[in-house]
């Protein structure tokens, strides 16, 4: 996996999406432009979050490990109206969506970020799960909330990004969960 082709998941010097202040925006990118936009934003000094997961790709008959965006065609960034204009000028986005419920959104992004830091396997979950809302009671993911689902008998918790109507499913031991309701 070539390091130069992959931007950092979170802007340099930022430990968590919780550390960023200002307005949050969701950049809906053109197909396969997420990493290029992340590099552009880093160059412009606009803090961004691009959650990526490792996938196996086959090129020329060879298997390779690559980092791919967890949410294809989406990148999250924090900035003001002028930063929004700078993002639009990159010609890499279809639209920019303002985040209205900032606190909830940042907590959702932080849950995704913490799961990535723990090197837990995440899979894209294409719609918001309907089920019981639970919280991780202990361990490195303590405090993360999500919707619990069962998939082939394996307990999973869906970490939602409600503005996208998507989330990421994370395998979790059932005894680590408690009701959040």
C-alpha cells in the first residue's frame, strides 16, 4: 500500500473530530475523488475527516491491499463560508451539504473515528438500522452509541452518520453493550 496516494484520515495535528470548532459540511464528491479532495483541503489548510478502510483490490491479476473511503463519494470538513467556496472551486464536488445538528454529527463522526483507531473491522451499512439503541459499556469503544443489529448471528452495532442515511456496522461482543434508552 503506497503511503503517498493516501491522505491522512484526519487532518494533521487533530486527534479527534471533537477537537475541531466551526461549521461542519459534507462534501458530496464526484466519483472516486474523495482522496484528491482530501489532499486539496490539506493544502488549503481546511480540516477534514475522510474515514477509510482497508480493502483487497485486484489489478492486473494481482491482489493488493488498498485504503478506500468508508463512505464512497463523501468527505467531511470543518470551516466557514469562505472555506465552502474554496471547496467548490476545486471542481471535485457535486454539492456541499451544511450540517444542521452539529453536536450529534460530531459525536457520530467521533464514534467512526474511534472504531477506526481500534483497528476494528467496519463494513458499510447502506441505511440507518431500525432496532434498539445501545451504548458500549466498557473497553476502548466505551461510550459509543449505535443501533444493535444481528447479522448471521453475530452481534453488530451500527455507527450512524444520519445526515448521509448510512452508517458502518461494527462487530461487538454482546456483553459489552447496555441500553442507551
